[in-house]
């Protein structure tokens, strides 16, 4: 089951993931050119899986609080990442398939 997560771009327009969707959320990412995406802080223990389903260009995701990386770049259909949010650490990568963590 896919639950809806509000996507916002870096300038606040629809287009990037926003963590307020609840636990165990999966989101399909569609890009329309090179997109700058943001991810708000979640709730402790929250899981979020993002999968690119339409590749109109690279999508670069920058979570507000994270550990171990600065950005996540989705370049191809099928690229996916599962993140878990921890209050003291922010979003951490649990699983990664093709997403570039920098």
C-alpha cells in the first residue's frame, strides 16, 4: 500500500518529500527536470521508502536533519532508498538501491 506523502521542492512548490506522512510510508518519485527536493524531520522510528518511478531528470533530496550523508540523488527509474528517522540523528539510510548518497 502506498500512503500519500506531501512532496515539496526546495522553494516550497509541490515536488519533494515531506516527512509528515506517518510510519512505514512509501512514496513514488517523479521528476520533471533537475529537481531540488527537501525532506522535513520525521518522528522517532519513522520509516520512509522513496522509489523513482518516472525519470524526467535527476532528483536531489536534502533532508533537514541527517547522519552519514548530505544529499541523496535519484537518477534512474527504480532507484530507491529506505530511511529511518531518529530524534537525535535525523534521517539515516537503512537500504539503498542505486541512489547516490553524497
